C-alpha cells in the first residue's frame, strides 16, 4: 500500500492534531480548529483531495493562539494582528508569522537591519516566537471560492454539535436551501436535540457554493448516489479484512480505505477534467 502511517508521514491530520492539543487544552475541538482556520489565523496545506495537512509550525501556531486566549484572554483579532503585523521598522515584505511577534521582554529574532549587541537576549527555542511560520494571508484573500471536503476524522466518533441556526450562520446557506438538503437526505439532524455534525456543515458549505454558481440543490442528489455506490464497492473489498477481527485487521482496513478513497478522488478529478476539456479556453 502507498498510504503511510502517521509516524511515517511528514504531517498530521486534524484528528491527530486534536489529540496533541487535548492534554493542554481539554476544551479544544475540531470545530474550534476549523473556526480558527476560517478566521485566517492558521492556513494548513491541503492534499490533492482537499484534506488538511498540519506540520510542526502549524501545531506550534495553534498552541500559541490557544495560550494567548487561555492565559491573556485576548480576542482573536488582536492575536491575528500580533501574528500578521511585523514590529515597527521591519520590512513588510518579509514573511509573516509567529517569529515576527514582539513578546514583552523577548526581542524578535527577525533582523530589522540594525545591529544588535552580542549580549542581546534571543527567544527560547521552545517559545513560539522562535519558530518560523508560513505567511498567513488576509481573510479576504484566503476565503476559498470552493469549500474543501471535510477531513475523514472530522465527524468520526464525535457527537453532533451545531444547532440549526449555527449551521446556517457558518455555512452561509439560507433556510430554504437547508430544507432542500434535508429533503434529498443530504444532511439530517441527529438525535433528539436536532443537532448537525461536521459533515453536515461541510455539505451545507458546498451546497451554498453550488447555489452561488447557479446549480440547484436538487442536482446534488446525483453526488450522493454516486458516493453511495462507490462506498458499496469499497465495502466489498474491506469487509473481508474486518472479519478477521484483530487489531492488525482494523489498521489494515483503515489504510485500505484511505488508499481507495484517494484513488477514487483522483479518478473522479481526472475524468471530470477530461470531460470539461472541450469547455476550457486553451489560448
């Protein structure tokens, strides 16, 4: 198989990042991480299928943000300004990030062109300010026109947490659109409290994008049918592995599902690109 285990990969999934954060920040959730991303405070890379890839600097940045909230009670706009705004005198063309934040009692490690004494104190290697973090674009520049698909771990094993109003507010979908999604069984409230999960929110975001592009929600039923057929095919391949009922078989089945999902996403992208080729302007 081509799928690497978490220990072999140079990045972490959002679920793995959550596991790293929970010890220090027991109240953090995947929804919180996604919200910080939506506000432009973190910008994880994406795989070809749209899944988030968190590197060490992303985790350090998250920890810094959460500590500033927890210990100093700073609002996100202030934290983002500290992350994005270089200290006075620094060339604004230099990469932005935590290393450009001036911390009280700790000078920045960015060279502003002025000589510093050899005895100047430098940030501790363990401090977020000592690590370079990739640039964070403004929210306006970053806002995606096409919502990315959810990470596989976004909703697995986690309870539904979004109320109807929260789902509408976060997705930008109107109430009539949500009713259409429910009518075609693309989303559904869970349990007696009528709450929605991460996948419901992601679908609502995508549906909003399609609606903005002039495609009615009723047409999205075709994607649901296609996904269910694809899942049925993968199930036939994975069930024999699961029936062995061993810890190894569960790991193997998860890796196999990752492989199959990635191959399916790549094939769909290739076939769609080929089908749309005649519509593109190749000048």
